[in-house]
C-alpha cells in the first residue's frame, strides 16, 4: 500500500515538471481537461456510495463506488488502502454533460472479515480525486450474517376462558441481522387486526379469546441466513357451563291427594366446551303438591209435602248440596222434585193421619235412643270398674319391678346407642347404665346428681305394653302405685330409667324436673380446653382430655427446689387466616396448641404430642411446624422432612411428637405436593327428636378432621342438644383433587317415614372440606313418622367424594328409646386425668432411667452409645439434635415416653436393650472389659423392667 502511495506521488511530481517544461502544452492540456472534467472548482461527487453488506456463509460481497468528475477512485478499508490490483474500474462519459464517470468495485471475503480484530465492525469507504482535491464516501460496514438454532424463549400452551386475554411470549434466537418474527396458527400465517396484535415485542396478544382462536401456535423467526421454528404452543379456549332457565312446574303426578311436581334445567347456557367446568347444583327440583280431589254431589233432605192441590196432587223437593259437586265430581243421580197424588175428598184427612203417624214414630225413636244410651253407659262403667282399680305393686316395696335388665357399663363405644342390639319388645321396661365412671368421677357424679340414687318417691305411673304399641294397637293401661324403694334397690352405677312413662296425679306438671326427663350430663356441655399443673424437679405430664394433646415435662428439667405452674391451651378461635399462607396453599392439619408460661426455664426440652389428620403413608405432603411470634405473626420453625438443631419432630400416622425448648403457640400445617394428597375425615351420625314436631326426627351427619379435638367439639354440641350417636364413627380418605363431598340418605321406609323435600342429597364443596380447619361440617336430614306407632327407623347414609372413596353409615335405632336416654360422651379411658406429677407420669421407673442414661451417655470404643440406643428405638433420624443435648439418652427416653404414653408397653424398650447387649457381647477382645460392664448393666436393666414401678422406686429411694 505504501508502494502504491509512492507511485502516485511520483506521478504527480512528473506532471508538474512537464507542466513547467512545456507551458504551452500544459495550458492546452489544462484547457482540454477542463472541458472533459467540467469547470474549474468542482470536487468529485459520488453518484453511488458503498452500502452495508452481510456475508452469507462463504460468499464474498461486492462494494461499489461511482463518482464524477474523478481522475481516480480507491477503496480504504479499516484505515488501510486497498491494493490497486484488487480494484475493478470502469470509465465512461455522461452523454448529457460530457463529463467522465468513474466506477470502482472491490470484493470482500469472509476470511478478511474474520481476520480483522478491531474495536468496531469491518468497514470500507471510497476516496475520489479531481484537480481540486479529494472526496470521501460514507463508511460501509461488512458483517458475517448468522441465526442461531435455539429460541431464547418458546411460547407456552395455555387454557383460557372465552373472552379472556391470551398472551404468547416469544424471544427469537440471536442473529445478525436481527431476526424478524411471524406467527403461524395451524401452519397458516396470523395477521394483525383489531383483536390480534403480533407487533408487541415479538409477542402474540389476543385481547378477547374466541372459540376460533383455539389451535396450535408456532413462532417463526427469519433473517437473510435462515428460518427457525419454535416449539408448538397449544391454546385451548374453553367455555364453562351455565344453567338455563328453570322450566315451568310440571303437573302434580297424582290426581288426588299429596303428590310431587318437578321442574328442570339444563347446562346449556352455555354448554361446557373444551374441558370447561360443568354446572354446579341440581338439574332437577322437586316439590310437594296437593291435588284437589273430585267431590261427587249428594242429595239433601226432602222438604215437607205441599198442601194437596185441587187436582189431588202434592209436591216436595230436594237439592244436590250434601255435598255439592266440586272439582269435576259427578252430579246427583235421581229427580230433584217428587210428586204424589191425593185421592178425592180424603186428601185432607189422609194428610192429618200421616202427620200423626210421623209424630208417634219420632217419639218412639227418641225413647229407644235414650234406653240404648243408658245401657251403654252402664256397661262402660262396669267395664271400667273391672280394670280401673288401683293395684299396689308389692315388688316396689322390695325395690323390684315387673321386668328389667341391666346393660354392662362401658360396653363397646360409650357414645353409641343401640349399636348392635335390636330393641327388646317383649318387656315393659329396660334399665341401663348410661355412664362409664372412673375413680373420682364416680364420686363427683354422685355428689352432683343425688336424684339418680335417692329412694324413689311415692308416685303413680301408667305402664303400657311395648309389644302392643309396636303393633299399633291401643290397649288399656294398668296403673301401678309405687312406694319408696330402699336406697340399695339398684347396684352402684345403675339407675332406673322412666323416660317416656306417663305420670298421673300431682307429678304430671313436673315431668321435666323429675326422673322422666332426659338426664342432664354430669360433665359440662363443652369440655375444658385448658389444663394446668404445678411441676417441680420430678417432672410430670399435662393432658387436655379427649383431644390427643399432651405435654411431658422430663425428670430433672426443672431445677431442684424450683416449681413452675405450667399450662396448655388449645386455641378455639378461627385464626387460620393468619396461620396459613394462601400462596403456598397451606392446610391446617392439627389444632393450635399453646404451652407456657413464656418465661419458662428448663434444662432439657419438653415433649409435646399433637394429633393430626394427614395421611402420611405416601410422600404427598410437605408438613411444617409453625410457631406464633410476639407480634402475632406465624413463622416456620422446621420442616418435618428436614434436619434441625432447634427442635425435633417425630411424625406418626395419627399424631406428631415434638421436642420443644421455647414456650409458645405451635401448629402443624401441610402443603399438598400433588392431587394424591389425602386428608382423613371422621364421619358420625347423630339423631334426636324434633322438638317442634312430635312425629319428627332429625338425623345430623358430621364431617370433621380426624383428630380427637375436632370430634370432641361435635360431641359437646350434641350433648347439649340431647343427640344419640347412631353408628360407630368411620374414617373417610378425602383427596386433594378439587372434587366435592356428597351426602345422601337411602333406603328410608316409604310407608312409615317421609323426608323433607330437597334434603335427600346434599353437598359440601371441596374448599369447605379441605380448609375446614378443625371445625365440623354438618348437614341434617329431617324425617317424619306417619304414625306414632312407627318407632323403628332403619336407613343408610352414603358419604362419598366425587371420583373418590365412599363410606356407608348404617342407621338402625328405636326412636322411642333414643327419646328416653341421653348418652354422655367420654371417648378416652383417661377422660378425667389432666395432670400427673412425679413418677406416676412416666412409664420408665426413675432408677432404670438413670441407669440407662449413665450407661449410654458415656463414650466407648465405638463412639457414642446413645446413637445405638436411638437406632434400636427407631429414633435414628436427625441425630444432630440429640448430640447437642447435655444427656442425649435422657432426651431419647423422653421422646419414647411421649410415643408410648397410651400403650405403656415396656417390651419394646426391653427388647432394644437386649439387642444392644448382644451387639456389645461380640466386640473384640481389646474392648472386652468395657463391654462386659455395659452388657452387665444392660442385662440388669432389661431384667428390672419386668418389675413394678412402685417396687423399683422404693428400691431406688
């Protein structure tokens, strides 16, 4: 390039020299050049400048430059002159002006562009010379064109409701030049209109979706190099179903009397399309109707005969008014006017004779009627005197009754009435023991309700035969006079039941205050949900009765000569809105439990047990422990699946055992990981008489979370209402598939019972059941007997989740018996125990506990022996928590105590210690001495577990 510049410079010098040597010749040349190139003072003007270009694959590009007037044109690329040999020049004269036009072209290859490494893109420009100077063209950049294969963002398929907005995002692959984007729908180009916009940053936006907008959409990116297609996105525009208007009520299905009429609607306004939801609710409604029965007409009485006319004729008439024909009934048959002929002059005499006959006939009929009434009254009084005499029942003097039987207390489910036995219709009365007493509860009940065991007062009762009542026959009643019975007439815990027996005399007005009314429950209508106790160095246990919630304070947790008044409370307020996170779709799986006081200072963690309702057999839940902070917000303490050093969680099928160090309010929440997540529901059916209708009966079905606390709320409410549990509660596995829960009553005897319309099938939505948050859901079925003699009710209630599990509650009960008895609700054997202090609160005797801790807390050649103890007791997860405790073995035993508080079985602990002894007996000789010591201690401990707690404590003391 430098050589070329030198050549040009020398050429210019030679021209100047020739011009000086030959002025005339130069002058002539100047004039001729001026004529050819234009007037003086004209710089080169570019008619064509080089354009920006892209190299496609390996094909070189051409850069052109054209100017006039121009002596020479050369390219300059990236600041360096292009060699003359690489130029392709052409020259011609403009016919209009006579000026010379010079055109130059060069080739740029891919290799030249790739070899250039500069701060900017590869560029070239033209430089044109004339007599007066030079001109430069614009810079033209040369770049290598390409388009990558993968899109930076592919469009995603969507399902949108009709008239909803559709936004499909697309980011094309990187390329030079930048790729342009087009959209294809079912392989056809999509254009922009008032509803569809394809120009918004490569995205496709449909303002209001139509059914025709459903299809497969593809994003197409292209530039001068290639075209690229994105993944196909399927768009489905669905329509949710809507109900049409109700049709008119149909005609009553019977022509006379009580019937049914119905109306219907269809899910066609609009009909569900493309997977839209079906209409919720009933498509058919039924209503009772009363069709007016036709009444046939009937003749009234004849009027008196008219006076005999001169034609010896008389008349009388009657009307069709007894009754009048109504509602399409038939008219009266026969004549409305009667005519009779008189005979000559005897018409008047005959009339008088007939009148006298009628008078005497009426008198005779009256006398006969009076005589018949007198005879009837006499027979009735004689009959009454025969069966109405008061009888002194001698058995009442000795405390006995004509027939009775005793049912064993605490037999089966104490909540259940008539669970397995059919009602005995062969005896006049059955006396049962309705309460399962326990220790101190006996004395408390006896002191609170002395009327249950006091001698019977003088009273007069009327006993009916239950066998005759069941047949629907009205029989005579026999009256019995019962005197005061001896106080020891009935065994302890049993009392006579007079429910349903009619009272005579002075006690009739006090029926609800005496033995005849339902027995008021001896426990409060709602069980206390707070318990407290004073604990010292010996520790103890707190239990909230019948809720599945307990707290174990380990021995030695409280300092010597120090006592704490500790408490446990179950929150009954609905605080789920603050507890649960809607974004994470959390579900409350347990009650919210608080233990304290807040300033509690313990040297080791307490063990809290909380019942939950999650089905944890499959890994479909993510269960977390939450705690309420001082500003009433909830924070996550730990996840059950993760390891933590702040607390410990042992999750079982029915409950969760927690090791906690900080007092406060805790709760278990769960996040369903799939639609296969299952929540356990407890189903129960209760029954009671309808207070507003003597023939009515109400069945109430409850669906609650399967925790003792949730069911206890139902039991408390039914205790107040006087309800009877009619079937053993059952468990239903409710899946998180967004489908509802349906309840229906079936097999009701149609000739004996009627059910209130529109109540045979009822439904709970999925959100009601899934987010019930320990609160019961209730639906009721109202039934009515056609006759008071119908005392038996048998039916079944189906509870099922749509596309899920179904449970059948079989109801068989005697309505009369259920009205006579009120059953108290005790669902656990320890229903009266709320706190235990000292050694009685623990299954493992104190001496054994101390020996185990002294043995396994010390290290041996195999490391920490408490790890082997945890492994044998199946508590070998999250061992880092126990490692930071002062006595890991003591904390492990506390967790074992909480885990086995109901069974109290020491066999598993003894078996674990025996296995550990066998393991240590196989150690190498180098550790034989320490092993013998450990084995001996373990063997002695295992043998000692078979002795009673009192003997061991006495020995230890």
